[in-house]
């Protein structure tokens, strides 16, 4: 099955299609993880994106029913150097090509992913289209021009849960190993595209989870009488999720808040800061972050295309703030704390899935914020 990948700057790659026949369009990004492709495919934060794997051989351990981060595949398309139908793993149930076909996702292989990655690094993330049905460059180019940019797009509405639910726990191949102790606190979880492993880690840290849609208003959040609020990861431009920013702004200071990735960005915006689009984003399971509190370097999982503008933090008026983590590759902000309103957030993914466990302690810290808040409230 012949396939092509066309970038909006006119760069063309010809290769072999796998997965579903058809077309896939979205922002083309690259992920530097060596394993964990099934978790990447099912991460809601990749909604609207075509993911390129920099590791050259993908699919050799197949796919299974456990290594998923949501109920379906969320990437728009998938790009690899070489994929394997002849997989080998005792948990595997199918090949990656069969899996993509079942989920109606088009992939392309046998292209120079190193060249593609270098193109993205030099020119920045850009729109692209994969096609197995036509090689009409003009026709495909017109579709790219008409496709909306990532900047300004609210993609959260496509991946959030439809209604509230109580998290009952979920089987996982790898335990989070957080082992929360002490009292159990109820937290309201705003779902902007939450990963299963975040729910597992919060559950393992000893929290009772009430998961709510992204557009839930403040009254409904407070009606469940939570001890704190968690803001999840998710796709798209944080500045475009205006309904969530409004709700977060209204509850700042009235309850402890913990945010990850998009949640980190939304809280900063709600406090008066701004975000900006990174040139090619951070995507992978081997990103170094320095913990400024203790000087340690943590290897983290990341998946974001926007970042909090450090200079804009000076506009924050509701609370003092301090930067707790920095990315060692480019110096961008990876963690913020707002002591006066008992809130904190991180840009990276402490739950991993896939990736290292260096930052898992961050989940435990939420109990400390809740307890400090209760003590201050009397």
C-alpha cells in the first residue's frame, strides 16, 4: 500500500502505508521514546497530531489490552521508519498495523524519519497530511491550507468525558508504587483529556476521585464537597479553553489545586500569566528536568506544544509564586508553586505511561497542600 506524507512547507515523503487506508491530517510532531508506542497512540493529549517516532523500529512487541492511556487511539496519524507485523510478546494480542486499522488510523512507514525530525526541529512543528488514496499534491496541499492551526484551537471538547463519574480503580500492568498513607481525601478531577495512569497514581496516593467534564462550572464542582481539585493534561492551545480558565479563576484560593501539563498552563493563565507555542514541543520519555528545591535532575515524560511565559508571571496578583522545576534542554518552566493559595503544578508527566518514575513523589505532595489548607482554615 503506497503512501505519501506532505508537509505544509512542501516537503514530500513517499513510503508504505499501514493501518487503515485513507488520509490523516494534523500537526506533525516527533516523540523520542524508544518504547511505549501504544500508550502514546492512546494519549488524549495527542488529539489532532500526527506522531513521528524517532526510534527506528516500532511494533516488535505488538499491542495488548493493558498498555492504553484512554479508551481509544487519539493520534490523527502515525509515522515510523520500520514497523513490525511479526511481533513477539507474551501479552500481545495483535500487530500494530491491525490495531491502527481497527481504530481507523492511517500510518506511513519506510520513510526517513531522521530527516523528518530534523525538518521539524529546524522549521518547527507544522501541519501535514498522510494519504494512501491519492498522490495529487495540489489537492492534498489545499486540504492542508484549510486545516485549522493548533494555536487557537480548543481540542479539549473532543476528548473530555461526557458526564461525571466516580473512579473505581483500574487494573494496571505496572503499579504506581506511591502507597499513600493517612486520611483519604476526595478530590474533584477536571478531565481535559486525562490519562488512565494519572487516575491510577492519584488513586494509589490515597485519593477518592470524582471525575468531571472540562466545562463543569464552579457550583457543580463545589457541590461534591471536594478537599481539593486536580487539573488534568489535555490537547490543544490552553488559551482557547476559556470556560476552564474562567472556572479555575473563580476557585483559586478557595480550595487546594494541583495541575499537570495543560492543567499547569490553565492555572497560570487563570492567575494572569500567558502561554506561548513552542517551536516543536517536548514529546518523549527522556526529558531532563531540574528540581530547583533540591538540585536533583529528574528524567521525565513530556507531551506539550505550549509553555508558560516566564516574563508574564510578573502579572500574577492573586498569589506569590515560585518556579520549582526547569527544563534542562531549553530552560522552560516545568513546575510552579503558589503558596498563598495552596496550589502547585508541573508541566511534565509524573505518572509517566510510558517513561521513568523519577517524579512520582509529586502526587504525594497534594495531601500536604490539602492538610496545610485545612490547618490554615481552622
